């Protein structure tokens, strides 16, 4: 099986410099497409904090300890 090096996610997230406003100004459709692709990937693989075990209903002690930090 073949694999990309670096992986596509890393290439898009790190090497494309999405925080650079020049990319967003000159190529807004590309910028939007890449952001949407990264968002879809993160949502599919549950990389968002609301999927964390800390925010499950059964585990309220950890949530309470997190809210006391702020």
C-alpha cells in the first residue's frame, strides 16, 4: 500500500499556511475549500473537544475541575 509523505492532512494544515491572509485574499475559493476539507476530516475523526471524554454526562467531576480553572 502506498502512503503520502507527509500525509495530506499535515500538508494542508502545516505547510499550506492557512493563517496567511495572502492566500485567503488571492485564492479565496482554495482557502475555503481547504478549511472545509480540514473541518470535515476533524469532524469525521472526532478531533473536537466536545467529543472528549471530559465532557460526557457520566463524568461531571472532570468538567467541574475544568470550569474552575477559568
